[in-house]
C-alpha cells in the first residue's frame, strides 16, 4: 500500500494571513507545506524568501517543503535550511554544479530533491540517484499557480517511477515522486496511478472555502487509485 502525501502550496493562500493559513491547512489534513520560492529571474514571478519561511516555521507542525525556483541556488539552500526548511528542491538548470548543490542540502540537515520542468529530460537524475530523497515533476511550467495540468507529465511520471523502482530494488532506498501543478481531486487518481506518491496542490485547496473537504476528497480519490 502506498503512503500518499498531500502538500498544499501556500502560493494560493491569503498572503495577508499566511501563519493562519498554514495552521488551517494543517488542521485540514496537509502532510507537508509546499513553499514556492520565485525570484523573478529563474521564473517570471516573485514570492517570498527565507525570512517569511522562518516566520512561518513555528506554525508548521508538518515538514516544510521548499521548492526553489531561483538562480543561483547555493546561497538560498543555506538560508532556507537555517530558516527551518525540512525538504529543499531545486531545478537542475539553475545550478552550475548539481551534485554539489545536492550535497549542500544534505550537509545543511535537509532532505534533497531535483525538480524537472515539463521539457527537462529524466536522464539528469541518473547520476545523482543516491543523493535524491525526492524527485519533483512539474506538470505546468513554473512561475504561477492555477495553470492547467500538462497530460504528457503522466508518461514522465511512469518513466521516473521505473527508474526509482529499479534503484529501490538495488539500494533498498525509496525516492519519493512528487508532482506539482494543476492537481485537483478529479485528476489526482490518475497521477497516483502513473506512480506519484506526493501531490502539490495550491489553487485546488486554497481557492475553496473548506480546505478539509478538498483534502478529504483527494484522499478518497487516492484510495480508489490503490492507496
Ligand atoms: C508553480 C508552483 C506550484 C503551484 C501549484 O510554479 O511550483 O507549486 O503553486 O499551484 P496549482 O496547484 O494552483 O497549480
Ligand atoms: Zn511548487
């Protein structure tokens, strides 16, 4: 039985009440809090930095999943580790030395992952599998919430799942597969069936008044998918 995780992205939360929003969504059943860091350089949008992360940390009683959409990444890795990040993921295109950046995340005491954009090939994972705790697959182009799920991602999830299954058989270590962008209760089951176990959802949760109802419906759909 797969253990599924739902990671609400606070990108779609009410920014004037972020602490409260984090508490509410955790009470509604969030497993992780997904924190989208955008720098208006690597992606065409600007969100929040390590100071906001540190301010939210006392409210986050579940792991803080920091998705860095910034370039360069190394200084931000250290700043976010200090600010209380539990998981840090970054885009390989944004780091000159991917292996070194992954080591930096681990040395800072966090779990590490790479993020693949819709057009980024899966082979970038092959030589760093032993340094990955999670692979984050973008199912939209990064930069904005509320975009439509790109269906081709399903094949890519299957591809990554075969790779991580093979690796798990050799190493005994399972790498999580997280999917980000356009996830809703009505497509989460097919994303899970393709091999994902961790689901980021921003607008689907925060644009509804009852967060618990959305998360419960997502879990019902996941049960159907076999979890
Ligand atoms: C996009 C971000 C996503 C985004 C997901 O660059 O990485 O985490 O917030 O939002 P929805 O679920 O609204 O597509
Ligand atoms: Zn994200």
